[in-house]
C-alpha cells in the first residue's frame, strides 16, 4: 500500500473514531435516561424498545471498533 492510500485510511480511521465517540455519548445519555425511568415504564413497550435500540447502538460501537482495528491492520 502506498503512502497516499495509508494517509486516506488514517483519515477514515480518524473520522470513524470521532463517529464512535459521538455514538458512545448518545449511548451513555440513552442509558442514563433508561436507568432513570421507573421500572413499570422500563417494562412497558416504550421501555423495551428503548432497551433494544440501546443494545443495537452498543453493537454499532463495537462494530466500529472492530472496523478501525481491521483498517489499522490493513495499513501494516
């Protein structure tokens, strides 16, 4: 891989890292909102949906971390 492509991959990794950080903030805020809900609301349809979305966002954070690692390895 030449220097120009390595530089482009570095830029992609940086942007993904920024996006991951923002998503982690959203996850943290959403988790706090869920945790502050009364238990009956957590067990309601709305609360269950909130928990599902939170889980999917956490999975997305993990996916981004994995992709960043793959791209780092690709540069080597």
